[in-house]
C-alpha cells in the first residue's frame, strides 16, 4: 500500500543520509546492525516451526498475530496504514497482536506511526527464531506453532487474506514447508524413519558444536560443494538439514548435489510433527 502522493525523500543529517516515506522516517540500516547480529544464527520462522517468546507464546487453543517490521525497511513503512487497520481488526476480534521491531531508538519512527511506545514492542531478540525478511506477518497458533506467514508488501488480495485470518484464525490450515519447485521438506520423524540415510547438518561449526541432531555430520553450507566428494556418500540417501537455510538456498544446494550425482532430500528438524501442535518431540 503506497502512502498517498508521497515521494521517497532523502534528508541529510550531518554525515548520515536518512530517508522518509511521507512523514515516517526510514532508518539508516547501520542503526539496526546490532539487532541483526543478535539473531543471525537463529533458525528461520517458517510454517510448522515452534516459535517461542517468554510470556507471549500462545497457550492451549489460543492464537496470536505477530507483525515483524524493521525501521530501515521501506515496505514496512509504506504498509503502516494496513498495519493500523489490522490492529483495529484484531482488537475488535480480541486476537492478541504483537508488533516486533529491533530494540533500538531507530525504531521510534515506525512505532510512533503505529501508535506504539518503543518499550511496548517485542524486540526481535525475544524470539527463538528470526524472520527471513521484513515485513513478515505470521499467525502464531496453539503451542507456539507458526500456522502461516505473509512476507513483504502485500497485494490487496493478500491483505484480505490476513484480515480473514484475524477474524477466523482456527480456519487457517498450515501448509507443509515446501521448496520453490514444490518439493516437500521432511520433519524430524520423517527423516529419522529413512533407513540408512545420512543426515547432514549444514550449520557453521560453532552452531553444530552447541547442538545438533544425533548422528548428524557437519558440513557447513559454505563448504558443501568443496567437501561433497570426500564427505558425502553416493551409495545412500543424504538428508540436508535445512532448518537454518532459506528455501532458495536449500533448493539450490539440493539441485547442485543432484547434478553431481548425489541422492539428496531436505528436512527441517524444527517443524511440528503431523498431528502435534507442540513442535518436534
């Protein structure tokens, strides 16, 4: 949604260049760099994963809506009128709605436009996962499982879809995580049921050392193709743990390995198991 008759203006303050969309400032990306660094190694928020934030995670059969914005994202700023409409609709339906923004003074502009004090917003770092991009709206369901996400500046059709979800959240059916070509990403139990398959954790070494699935070998994604012939076997199925990978990166990794003659599939060990709302058991 475009703010009426407003151009994207650049205003110089000292050595920094700031932008505004209408009367709402678009922050310098450098101002939120520490907030990005704090969440850089966290898994992505995807439908089926279990999102946790102390004191906020939906309990029982409850639902919530989370709107994740960045003050340096012009699509977030341009979408403020829709977010205000969304907040009103959620209030009428008594659906909890959380606005999440980086914990920095740079967030004050967009939060003020939404009528929210900075200390009332949920910091990005409060969640155990990160949004792949902003803006992201997600329907947070029973047990903290993400039921659906909407990413980017939304078309009028998508805006209507979000509003419908606010009015009847229980009617939204979670879709399995799938890659751009339509390939379904397996859950932990589905991956473990594959006899003889090798699970490959593509996280960086530090993350792998902190925690990894039993039996998983570590081949960081940046080294995957250099080490494939040495560390990945061609005589069995290799399952890439794409829990921390963007869909496009995961799909490209699978494609490259298949073109090199490897049998591969993708899994996301953070996904809720079919029939469960509490995440991976």
